[in-house]
C-alpha cells in the first residue's frame, strides 16, 4: 500500500532521517524529517498553471508548532493553536528566504509550503529540521526548484564552533555567558543563501568563520536530500520560462534613456514620479499587441535593473550620487518627547525612525508559552511600518510578518548589550515607529533604539549601530559592494546584508542572497566595509548621546531590589497575602517577590520605596547584639517593661536596666506607648531578648561611656 523511501545519516551527535511515501500522498511533495526525536512534516503543493495577469511569484510558507509535539495542551481559555506565535512567524520567514530565489526565473505559479512540528524532544530546535524537510519536499515535488538547500545552527563557546547546539544552550543567550552566538545558515552545495544571527560582540573574522563552518557542515545533508530524490522524486514539471526577448528589446529601445534620466533624480519622491512618467511613455510607444503582453511588467523591471546595476558596476555611481562606501547624512536626536521615559529620532537620508523606550516592573514582563516551556522576557522591541512612511495608502493596524521579522532583527542586535536583570531590574519595551523609509528601517531601529534606551538611563554595555549592505554581481564576475543601500538598490540588487554591532564587535547579522554565487571573498569585503560604515554611524550617534543618562525620567518608575532568605518569603507574604497587602497599602510602593527570594520594590516616589524596604527588612532581618534601637513600650509589668524594638519583635527591659537608680515600679518612669531607646544585650537561655535603657542616652540615642556611668552613679 505504501511506497516508502527512507534515508538516514549521522549528523553531529544525532541521527537525521528523511522519509516520504507514507503520509500525505496527495501532496506534490511530502517529507518527514527527524533529528533526534524532533520530527517535522513538510508538505508542498503547487499550481500547474499561472493565474492570468500574475506579475509576481506567489510563494507562501507556513510553519506550525503543535503543542502535542511536546506533550502539552495550549494555555488560555481557547485550548487550540490559534494565530501564529512570533517563533512560528519568524521560522516561516526563515524557510521562505533561502528557497524563494531558487525557483526558476519567471515561474509565477502559486506554491504552498506547510511545515508542521509533529514531535519535539526539547533538545533539537525544529526550525532547522523544518528547513531541511521543506527543501527535501520541494526537491522531490517536481516543482522547478533549483535546490536543494540545507540549514544548520552554529554556537560559539570557548573559541570553538558548535554544530546544532541544544535548545537549552540557545535559550536566553543574554543570561548564558558561555554562549556567544546563535547563528542559522542556509545554503546550496555551492553558496550560502541566508544567514540569521544573534551574537555577542564577535569579530568579523569570527562571524565569517561561523558562516563557513555552517556551510561546510550542511554538505552531507544536501547529499542526503539528493539521495532521497534519486529514489523518490516525481517527474519534473514541464515549465519553460517565457521568451520575451523581442518585447524587452522594444522596451529598451523605447525608453532606456528615459529610465536612466529618471534615476538621475536623487530625491526619492521626484525619482518615483519621473519613473512613473517614463514607464507611461515607454508603454505608449509600444504596439497594441506589446502593450497587452503579460510579460510587459517583467520587461520594464529588467530594464530598470539593467540601468541601475550597469551604472553602479561600471562607473561606481549610485542612484543618489554617493560613492559605494558612503553612508547618507545622519541626524541623531535624543530626549525629544517630554513624557516618555526615553526617546530618540534617528534620521539617515530618507529613512527615519522615532524610537521610544518605556520602563516597567516585573508585572510588565512578557509571558511566552513555547513548546520548550513557559518563560518570561523582560525586553521587548516592537517595530511599526505605517504606509505613510513610503508615501502610500494601504491597510493600517495589522502586524505583518515583515514587521515581526524586522523587529526581531533589531531586538537581537540590542539585547546583547543590555545589563543583566539582577543589575537592572526593569522590564524594557522599545517601540520603533518608522516615519520615513528608503532603505533599511530595521537598522534605523537599532540606532534609534540604542539612543532611546540610553536616554532612558538604561546602562547599556556599549552603543549599537547597524548598517545595510548591498551587492551588484554581474555575469562576468565583476561586482560592487554598496554601503547603506536605498530601497531600489535592495530591490534591484543581489544581496541584502545587514550588520549591527558595537565598536568592538558584531551583535547581529542577517543576510539574504538572490543569486547563487557569493564567494567568501565577497562576504569578507562586505563585512569589512560594513564595519567602516558602522563605526561612522556610531560617531554620528555620539553627537546626540555618547553615554547613557545618569538620571531616570521623572515619569519612570524607580525599582530597588533586595534579597531575603527563601524561608522568610512566607512571612513577608503573610497568611492569604495579608502582610504584603499591608506593606503595599502603607508604603504606596509596588512589591514583587519571586521564588528565589528576590524582591523588587517599585514606585516613582523614593520615600515609598524606602518605607516598603524598611517594613520588609523589619520582618526578615535579625536584630544584632550590641546594636541600639528605637522602640515603643507595649506592656508594663512588675519586673520591667516589654518594648517593641525591631519590627514585630519585643524584648524585656528588666526593672534594673531602666535607670541607674532603684525604682519601686517601672511605671514610675515609663508608660505604655512611650518611645524609648534600648541596647540589645543579648538572649537568655530560652532565647528571650534582653534589653537595656540605662546605658543609652535617651535624647541622643548614643551609648553612655563607662566613665560617664561612674559619674552618674
């Protein structure tokens, strides 16, 4: 009944298995990939005809995590997997980016890739397994896919690269000083296609070494996919790219000079308007048959690409007139909003980000329910890209995949320099509002985010800047690496290479390649050129703020932390939370206690924090023998007085320790409610507290010297 094909190999410390022919046999391609005990099923289907008038490639990738894969039931009231989590969205993009450029040029039939996590061993991250499964499913599906690709994750510990480190090793890298890198690389047999990373100030050489290490380690996986395809692949889909060479020749003849003149405008809005007019004039010059040709849009785009790319490589002249390694003019401003905790406006050419930082308490941490377990995050970065930022109308309010992806890239770049939660017990939320865009708004978010947090007095280890690099690679092997690319250079170029970091090293690297021919030499040059650009941007940012502010905004909460023994937690909370509610009500501060005995006390009012601290300290601290305390008489008896001197703790002042004279009764000099100063003499055999008043000056609270006692006697 089943025609099963199964291939396995040892990869790193686990067994990688690819299987097809048993499940989902009506899909064009289905592969279940298993690494260790993590299994992902990839299903590929594609339309056998192009929709009329389709002028783009409609590839859709969905990565789905099923909670049953880890033996869990989804949280919340709705016990079903609902909208995609951030991890699912990011992994969908991770799969899409390296496979999209590998479909035959001109193929515009709809393609759907669905990856479903079936089993998760909590050791091997399913995102890598999903990328391998998707590649294998595409390779055997018959679709015009020029793969396969494979992917690997790389860690960096003690100066050594680690292949596919465990989920635990990669979880919350900021709190794991031994791990300095979380790098995902996807590539073909001959070239790297995609890089995504979170790094902790790695040098350019270390980062390049990690990429090369990953590319080397994925070669056996590519061979395994090819081995599977030799036994299980379907007949290739009969697709022949449309030949529109005659149409292109007519378009070129009608308007190459017009397109070149339009691109001579250095202002984006003027350039867009001129290009629109030029295209209208080109179309008007064509025959009616040529105007109705479905490939007209492709011909126009090809002409644009030819003009822009040719000029860059041959003359070194870019669209806006800059040299290849020049960054656009930068203006950095900090503290521009009066009521926010921290704010910055970062403008680079025609790209601008208004970035705002808000500080919160432990209650504001984000709860994340993942397959690997539930955990909290005290750093969030949200990126918004409204239509007006590019002068367009469009849907507003929906957070798309692009916004999530760009926000995560900026998050990775910045979190490497954040202080530890123990040193800075605040929840940090950074929001980047992109108000203008013409090239790499994610890197503007990094720069603005760094300035915004410094303005909020977040003690960053170092400022962070980011820059987007581009590449024009011609068929003859000539190329040009571009610093700080424009939107058109990204759209018409061959590489989008974003590098963020401090003066000392890289904190994030993201690379997408549109051609299969990037050599280590080109990558090395791009990294070196990016470092120059990053250092220049950091200098410009320093003009606004060279170091973090020392004082918080008047509107930001103040948080103090204190540690108490875990056996004292119950006393601070009290029965039914009675004690901690009283502390909050009396002090006016917000109090948060975790299971480790770490207490966070928050309030914009310093006096409220001090009051709460004092109340908690009086509950958990132990009185010190020989110390002097201010107390209150709570009860008078024949043999002395009981004084409440340390929180709820009482002690006895014996009648002989009240004054340096004989008293008939303690009530001769004391009354209930009277404030007195006492010295803790010690504890008797039964642990009872012994106090003395007579050796303490009741006015100053200082201990009476022995000589003074003799005089008084």
